[in-house]
C-alpha cells in the first residue's frame, strides 16, 4: 500500500497509508477463489459477505461492494483499517495456505473509501425509535458491529471503551 512521503507527513495530520487505487483493488479482488464454503466469513465477527463484496470489486461495481459491507458493518471504513484481519478472516483464507491470503481488509477499506469520497452512498433510515437504551461495552469490531445493528433496530446506544493504560 502506498504511503505518504515522510517529508510531507511531518507537516500534516493526514493518514500515512494512502489506500489502494481501483486498479490495484480489482487486481487483488481477482485473486479470491470464491470458495463454496468461505471460511473467511465464518471467522469474521461481523459475518460480512466477503466473497460477495470482493466479487463486486472484481467486476468494477465499487458502490455495490460498499453496500454489501454496510449491510453487515456500521463502520466498514474503520474496520477496514483497524480490524485484525490477519487473525480473523485473512487467517482462514484458502490462498493463505501456500501464498499470501487475499487482502480482505485493504479491499474493505478501498470499497468503503470509494463510497465516502467518490460516490454518495445513501444512509439507510433507522427503524422507528423503540425507547430502549442499550449499553455496549467494548468498541472493538464486535462492539461496533452490535452497536450498529442495534441502532438499525431503533435502540439508543451508549458505547463504552476503557482507556489504554501505559
């Protein structure tokens, strides 16, 4: 993945990792074997349709890939950056047995960024408010996912995360 030049990044707060262009993403997406029983999905806490969104990227349907991601994840652009894919979905990628696994996290980031910066992906309407309040403890991938799912159902969410100790 390309990175911002060190001389430039000392003077700004932009992301260091710049993400992939569409050609790189399409090339990587074509590596996916579209397994009949995709282990990557069963090892994903958000149960994202990984082969589905990757197939859309391979076909140049980037906005459709982002829709698939958003259906399962409240914050796919964040998860594409911080979710530990190497110990979850990418760990069980069949290609990883002999080669590098498909870079699922980078493809997730690409599709999500495309929807944020290139085309407008409409925000889905939440269900009517239920007046139920739910506390979610832990803002990791699983906590964020469950919070997003509960918001879609109309519940009011408070997300709690502990500060890291030095």
